[in-house]
C-alpha cells in the first residue's frame, strides 16, 4: 500500500469528484427544501446524509488508490462469489419496499448489494479479459464474459430492479468493447436482442414494468394516476428552464411529487 499516492493524484479527478458532490448536494437540497425535511431533525435531512456518504466515498477512494490493484485481481473470484451470495440473500431476506427487495438491513445502514455488484463486476471482468489477452477475439471469451455479467443481471432483475440491471449490462458492454472483442459479435448480439424484444415484453417483464412503458409512451391516458409523476416531472423541467426557479425549491413543481429527492432532481 503506497501512502504517497496523493503526490501523483490527478487534480482533474479530484476537481470532477468535488464538482459532482457539490452539484448533487445542491440538487438534493433544492428537492428537499420543503416538506417534512425542512422541520425534522438535521441528521435526517437527505442532504446531510449525502454529505456523510460523500465523506465515506472519498475515504474509500483514497484507500483504493493506495491499494495495489493486482491484489484486487487475485481476489476477483472470491469477490464475485460473495457478490452472488449477497444478491441471492437480498432476494430471500431483504427488506421489501414498493414491491421490491433491494436492501439488507444492517445495524447502522441499509446495504444494497446491487451497488456493490457494479464494482465487483468491473474488477472481475478486468481480471477475466487481462488473463485472456491472447484469445480475447474468440467467441468463447465473449460468451464466458457474458455469462459472468448475466448472473448478477438476472439476480438483480428478480429483485426486481431493471434500472440497475441495465447499468450492469452497460458495464459489460463497455469493458467488452475496450477489451478488443470484434464488433461483429456485438452486431449479432444487438440483432438478437432486437428480435427478442416482443418475447421479452410479453413473457419476461412484470405487469408493472409493461405499464411503465405504456405510461412513458402515452402519459395522457392516466394523468392523475400512473402517469402523474412523469407529467409533474415534465412540468417541473419545463417551468424551471435552464436556470430553474430557485435553489430553495419552494417554487418548484417537484413539491407535488412523492419522494422528491429521488423524483424531483432537475436542472
């Protein structure tokens, strides 16, 4: 572990991270400036919690930068196994919220294994492709890498969490492209995916997921019911314009949305 890593740290990385943190805190404050968070305990405010998580993330980043990355490569199989166990555990014993099981309650925090799965999959695929540099252009390598990504994707889909599942798929796609796998393989996969969309829509998606697609395509059909969040979000973005209506969020239409720190973050 090299404790002198800060001497060679790229200042652009630190600046980008700081800018994202400040932007995120500003948006969370704006979306939660009214309602129960404006009068409740300061420690329960979403912005305060986000600041706490940002500090933890910064410390974790520094520790990761001081760690020899080759150790992560050697630990990849164990990390992948623990990731799969955690994803199975959250389906079995996880806390249910809004019809989904995505979190495991620990003494002080809620642990979301699918977030950890993103990082573990990056480590696992990096080790996988590095060990197969000479055969990376083979169909077998592509297939094995896709299996490594498909296992967490299926487990996350069962929670269900389609958004995170798509992110995991994007991680695989990006790393597979950068590894040098021929583009013709991705073309064949893409064509197969397009042809299978009707079957996925009919037999794989849950009823509420199909309903969300319908809401997105035809929000006018149920403006006060299922499409309410979508329409209010469009109104908020449209009325806010480029400079928004105020950093305190009091003039924002996101006040009409449930879970505003999640649904009401807009520029």
